[in-house]
């Protein structure tokens, strides 16, 4: 059999015999080239010295593993000045020298390794009819030649986390091709400056708002135009709109802030009176406005009569920004918990009872396996002598819960 459409072979190679098993297909491949070129001196030789068999794995076919049994010949080199006297014929279109996998299988493994990590590829390859170890796959990937140094006109500059909150690096991307160019071990100006200095052909640099990148680009590429990337453009727009709305807050219509009410009423003892008053007041104002809109006379608007305390409270909230309102509601929740615990302490309630009540409030905040309630909101109360009062209650409640827990 000279060739098969299911197993294409290079010119000068034919299929000898095929052995079929349930999981493997072994194909004998014979080379019929009349001569071979010596890798030492480059001269042709047609004198066959001997033969040997070489086993190479190929891409799977029809759910079976393909194994190529190559019948390779050795030739004798008659050039007197050549250091090699005997050499094996090369099959560059099928397999590389000393390789155990064909070039087709090697390209498939490289594609899988580039798409996923080495560990994931090691687990995925058997499902695709291939077998490879993670270190072997990494060695294959290291043989991929680096891309040619093409001129970069538009450069993308951003940082990435090597370890979030601890160490960061810099990634450089060619924005015209969308391909990464290099990774730098730091995000400082000193780390970026040498790379930028070697690429004077860059005209546009897209970066974030970090001053280190701006300084490096200004010193290395004074002719380049610095622009902000899309994410930071939207972020700048959002911040400016937020500041503008904060300045014009009193001009905006009063609406019910459902998100803030749900956040403030999510836990017991969290300043419910303030939120209820605010929601009632907002609803009353909205109802009054709707009634005024339904009247025939535009000038006769019905305004609800509000208590002075609630009116002052509403004016205070309306004068705050969104972030300040959230901060105030959060503080009111913490202060309400503090006042509640302080009242229990002044009423003579024991520390165990206070801790038990706090554990009921913090349902789901009991840590395994010690069953210690998370009562970190407790602080040293006035009149207590020891600063370890909170710790003693914590330990006492932990012992109490451990006795009743199954």
C-alpha cells in the first residue's frame, strides 16, 4: 500500500503493513528514497549500511491511537574529510530527529498547551486520544520560536497581579494586532523605561492613570501621544458625573432609595427608625406631588405637613452624597448595636446572656469547629476594668455552645 487518505505520508514513504487492535493502530512505514544527505558534510550517499526500526506516535484516528513503526536506513558517508562515517536518514516532513512523536501530533499538543495550562492539558489530552505529561508539554512549548520583532505603532500598557495585593507586573500589548509583546516583573517607571527606550517607533501609548507609566513614557518617548484606555475613560466619566450629581443633588427629584433601604434593614438593630422615617417621608412627598399633579390648578400644590425632626433629618440626608449616605447608614447600624449592648450591660445582664443574644443576631456567623460566635462588634464598655472583657465573653460562650452542641 503506497498511501492512504486517512494517513497522508510525505513523498518517498509507503505503508508496509497495518496491525489493528481494539485501542491501537500500528502502521509500518517504509522509506523508499534512493539516497540520503549526510548531516555532517551535506553530500549525498546511496550506500545503505543497515536498517533499524523507530517507533513514533501520531495523531489518533477513528478512536484509536496511531503508532508509526518507521523502517529507517543508515547510510555510509564516503567523504574522507567528513567526521561522520555512518548516519541515519532524516525524515523532516514526518518527524524530527530523536523525536518520539510526529510533527502532526507535536503541533496538536502545542495548540492544546497554548490554549490551556500544562496541568489542564495533561488531563485533557487522554480524552482526545493523546497522552502527554505536563513537563514534556512545557518543553514542547519552549521550542516555539519567538515572533519576529515587528514595528509597534500603538502600544497598550497595563499592570497585572502576580500576587493580588502584594506584587504586580506589567504587560505590553500591540493594540493593532492584539498580541502581547512582553511581560515585565514590576510596574514601576524604572522597569518600563528600558523597554520603551528600545522602541522609538511607537507613536501612541494607551495606558491607565498610573503616574509611573506616564513618567516612563514621557522620558522614553517624548514624541508619543499618551491616551487613556477605554476602561479608564469610562471610569473618569463616571467619577465626573458622580461629582456633578453630588453638587446638584438638591435640584434632583426626590425618589425612594430602595437599595439603601434594603441594605440598612438587612440586619436587626440597624437603625430601623431612621430608615423607616426616611422611607415614610419619601413616600409622603411622592404622594403629595402626585396629588398636586392631578389637580386642575397648576399653582395649587398640596405639600405634606412633616414633623420638624423628620424634616431636618430629610434635609440632612438630601445634602449628603451617595457614598456619604451609605457611610452614615452603616455607622447608624453600628451605633445602634453598641447602644443596645450598652443598655443590656447597664441593666445588669450577664456577659454570657449578652453573648448568647449576639450569637442569635449573628446566626450563621458561628465558626466551625469551635462554635465561637462572631461578636467582634463588642468593644470595651465604660466601667469595665479589664480590656479582655470581650475575650472572656467569647471564650465563655464558646464553652457554653460546645457543651450543648452534638
